[in-house]
């Protein structure tokens, strides 16, 4: 067991980085509360990792769902020590003018509004307690750009700006940081890179170094643009 068992909240635990981090943090002796949209995968996580871990079916783009989730978690577990806004979507590769209005909205709703919804309903409890770290997952495409992923780039640049502003609003003892997780072979990367994604580390491999890195972030890092080790 770690010297201090942390309560870690992760969005998007159904697959990819969120799933890998969930498994690694629990392996390290911490408690994870997480959400995802897949009922099947959430049921699998509940069976694999029972209480005190807690997994819920939540669409972070729906503010009412996040509000209900936060109310339950804050009553049963208290405020998280580490909040990881990981849930995200990427558009199918296409020039911006060929991305439908609905697909564009879906990316915006999860990647920006979803982050704000989770902050809105969990951060006040962290402020009241006087400590905690908020990590909003950005991307290399939140600090650079590429063709055919304009909606995704726009959201990740927004996450960078949103987090920098949030960092200036938090009281002492808390931190908010944007994190570029690096290039990892996830379903999302495969949608962009196709077979080239296999040249990059798998999520489980990445989590071995990323989890300890995330656990070390503290109030002194508030506002820093961070990049996870790969």
C-alpha cells in the first residue's frame, strides 16, 4: 500500500488511457472513481475492481448526469485528491468543411463542455477541503496543429486556455494543469494514424510511467504545461 492512499477520479475509463490508468492506480494501492459511456465496460470494471472503487455510466457532456454523479460520489467518498479529465472524442479524418455539424458538436461537447461540467461539480468540494490537483488532458495537438483534425485541435487548444485560466482562479493548495499525454497507441490514434499507431507504446505500458508522474503533481505545479513521460 502507498504511504497515502489517494482518491483518484478519472473520466473516460471505458478504454484507452483512462482504462489503463484505472488499472495502474488500483495496482499501486489507490482508490479510483470513474465514469464512461459504455454500460458493458463499466459493468466489467465494477466486477474486476469492487468497492471502495466506484464506476458509473455517465456522459460527461450532459451536465445533469455529471451533477447527479458528483452528488453521489461526494457523499460516499469525499472530494478527489486527483481529478483527471481524460474523456475525449476525435473527429474522423477530414477537411474541416467536410466535418458535419453534428460531429463537430459532439467533439466540442465532450472535449470542452465535458471538462467544464466535471470541474463545475467536483472542484468546489476540493476547494472547500483546501487541496487537490486537477489534470485536464490536452494533446500534442493542443500545442500544435495538423490537417484533418481541426475540431479536435480546436478543443485541445481550448483545454490549454481553460486550464491556464482555472489555475489563476484556484486558491492556494490546489493546482490545475494541462497535460499532453504523449503519443500512445489508442483507438483514437489508430483512427488518425491507421497502421502507424503500432509504432507507439500501448496504454498499459504508458500508464506504468504516467501514473507515478501524475501522483507527483502538486500545488507548486499550478498552471504549468506538462507532458507525461512515454
